[in-house]
C-alpha cells in the first residue's frame, strides 16, 4: 500500500528554502566580483538556483514520489545511511536536542575552561548523568581519555590549544 | 629498468629496511585509527627525524606510515560511522550499517582484503605504466580534467535514487561552499565576511566530521542506556572475517575494475583518493543489477571504495615523484621530506633515481601486505567494540571528533565549522538530502574551478570539440538521462 508524500511547509520545505537562500545569496553577491572571479560561481550557482527553486516548489506541492507504508516520507530511496525509524519523530527530535545540548555544552566548556580541563569534566559528567554509569567507572574513563589526549596531542603533537576565557580573565 | 629493479630489490630486502617498513606500518596503525589524524599528522611529527635518515630507509618508513593510513581509516568508518579521513567517507555508507547489523567482522574482512589487493593492483599498474606515464597523463589537458570533475559530481549527485535533484543541488552547494576564501586565479576574497579563518577556505575535516560523524553519533545513542552499535543478531551463520574475504573474491571483477579506476584517478593531478572512492562507489551502484541494498549494508559498497582508495595511492605516489605534483595534503609532506632528503621530485626520479622510485613501489606492495595482515589479525577485537554500550563511547568519540576538527588548522573557526555543519548534517539526514555529493563537491571545487578558468582562457570554446571532452560529455548526459528514466520508471511502477 502506498500513499503520496505531501506535507506543505514541513521541515523538508524549510530546509529547501534555506538551501535556496544560501545559493541565492552566493549568486547575488558574486555580482560584485570581477568577471574572472564570478564566472565559476555563476556557472555553478545559476543552474543550482534553478534546481533549488524547482525543489522548493516540489516540497511545497508534495514530492509526488510514491512511498511504501512505513517508509519515511522524506526519505524515498536515498543512498545514504538510513534514518532510524524504530522511534517516533518526536522522540528522535527530543533525543537530538538533548545530544546537541551535551555537544554544545562541551563546546562552551572548551571556550571557557580550555580543552584539557573540559575534556575530563565533559566525559565524567556525561557518563554520570546521561549514561548513569558508576562514579568509579566515570572517573576511570575520564582519566584515561585525559591521559590519552594529553600524551598524544599535548606532549607529542604540541597542538596549539586555544586560550581559555577563564584563564584569560584570571590573568594567566 | 632491469638494473634499477635489481638494485631496488637488493635495497628493500635487508633486515633494517624491513624493520623500518614494519615500524612505519605499526606506528601508522596506532595513530591512523584516530579520526582526522591519520598518516599526515604522523608524517608531520616524524619529519624532523626522517630527514636525518638515508634516503631509501626514509622513503620505506614514509610508505609504511602512509600505506596503513588508507587501511586503518576504515576502522572508525565501519565501527562508528566516523570517517577516519576523507578517503573513508564512502565506506561509511555500507560499512556502518553492516556493523549495526552485527556484521562488523565481515565488513572488516572485506575492507582489509579489498584494500590490500587494491593496493597491490595499483602498485603493479603504476609499475607497468612508468615508461608511458608521462604521455598518458599528458593526454589529459585542462578541459578533460574539468569535465572529469563535473562527471564525478554528477555521478555522485545522481546516485541518490529517488532524489536526483536534491543530489545535484547538494553537489552544487558543496562546490559553492568550497569557493569560500581566496579565488584560485585572481586572489579575490569571496564570502569571507572579513574573517581571517575563512580566507583560506573552510577545512574539509570539520565539514566531513560535522556532515557524517555527529549525525551518526547522535543516532547511535537513540536506543537509550545499554544500547550497542550492533543492534541486530548477525544474519549470516558464520559471522567472521572470512565471510568478508569470500565476498571479495565473489565480487572479484568489481574489485579489479575499482582498482584500475582508482589507479587511473590516482595518476590524475589533484583528483586524489577522496574522488576515486566515490567514483568507484558510483560505478559499483550503476553497474549492479540489484541496487536496493546499497546504503543499507551491501558488501559491494565496502569493496569498491576500499580497493579504489589503496589503488589510487600508488598513482598519487607516482605523480608526486615524477611530476612533483602532490595529489593530497599527505603527499605535500612527502614532497617536503623528499626535498629535505636531497631528492628533488621530477623526471629524474624516473631516470637517475629510478631505483628509489622502484624501492617505493616495492615498499607499497609490502606495506599493503603488512597492513592488511596486521589489521586482519585484529579484526575480531576491533569488531568487539560494537558490543560496548554506546553511552560509554559517545563522550570519548565526541572528544576525538572535536580534537580532530581543531587540529586541522588549530583555529576556533574549525570548531564553529564543526558545529555549523553538524546542524546541516543532521538536517540533511533527517529530511532526505543526500550528504555524499556535498563532500565530493567540496573536494573537487578547487580543481574544477582552476581547470575551468584555464580551459576558458586557453581554449575559448574550441575545447568543447576535443575528443575526450566529447566522450566525457556523453557520459555526463547518459548519467543524467539514466537517472531521470529510472525515476520515471519508479513513479510509473508506484
């Protein structure tokens, strides 16, 4: 049994609009470059703009691609790693936002405390609060991660770490 | 040639040279496993030590480090869906679903053996073509290189089954994002918004990690506490590496074709393995009668790119040695090492220093065998990682991804790019936009634009009548027509 995919103004439409917007800005702003500099951006951008506009219309009207029962309407036959369909889209969105929160938190930690301090804190906190691991297990994994990073990236590769905001504020 | 071959054989088969080769393979395997690090960083760390060695030993060590990189970068791609380097991005598509299905050992078996054989075919192909390599490469001028780049993007873009238009747009978007920074010919800053970080363009590593790795990591933990990567019981009875080995020999013709394709792409200046893997993947899909399983854990989707990846390496080496044109960032370091060793790359490497070129070819053959053997031995242990709870792996992998992204240019911009492209990657995955064409577009942008500029300046419109250009143009049109017809037939059936 199949049905037509046709959600107007669904998230797919907004993503198409975003892509169209990016390409439109690229093509429009390329006009201020000299001919040699803008030739390639226009050679690629103008046909891409036409295709993106066509895609937006398709998404607005509904894709028209027949899909099988239980198949993700936004994902008919695309060669890429398939989306996990064992959970509802609401659960997936909640989980994505939660994971994104941890990732963003780690990024903020790097900005505020620096890489070497935030790495063991992030690993330990994630294991304790998200994975609900024991404190000893959390400490062991966080400790090993820190040692590995310190030995390879700091001591061997001498990676130029970004300056931590807190350390700058404290005058280090 | 025969004299040089005998000297090279004598030079490589000594205890010390074999020890250097094995050392390079072991060192490369330890560091090459970490996403985004690979042979390039290992080589950069060792450069000050390498220049003090004798040239043959140094070249043997470099080849050892480099050869294992192309084999070991598959490990995180299959285990976690995190490409160890841009050369492993295509393997993610089928290798990772195989691991989720409990067939990680099979995927590793197929990948390592295909890599090893692909590397051998590539090395022997280059060896056979050394006398004719110069005229062979020169048959390709600027127009042909430009058309090859466009063909690659169109092929990957149209591989997207029910969404060929989205595929083409994603490819074009990759090209446009790749244009950020200095224009290659005029030096004009494009879309940098006054940011110093953007003036050199956005590094490919944070983009590849954001587009592929973060979305897969987020999905990996979807099942809650205690979830493992391998969510299903293996479908096959003997879920070992040997099934993967048998798969390789069952698809031997695909292996041979992919290896030759990789060898040829490797010889072309600037194209490199990141394009070879996608062309091989596209070729595997287009020439298969049953395409339904590609992207869902089809072993052919592992064999083709892995064979092409290692095969292109030999061509890349040859190009660096004979023309002094590095096909990748790693090869730029090899070039630097050679100059420091007093071996200026160029035609002399095929005349005065031919024995050293043959030492490299020999080393490639042996290093591929060693790398395959080494990885193959530890397949079971590697596959065991898929049985660990993903909630324990998630924070460690996130840390490695951030470090891999940051070390590419050591700038805050790398982390911002990682986060931005992670959002784009998650959105594209959720809403049915294919991600591979975006990466391929980015990889090929500089090459395509440079050759497009030179073509239009040097040839006007006459380049459109060059025979190879016409053939490539027909191939592009055929690919588009084929995709449109396939989609129409799909709609008609429904």
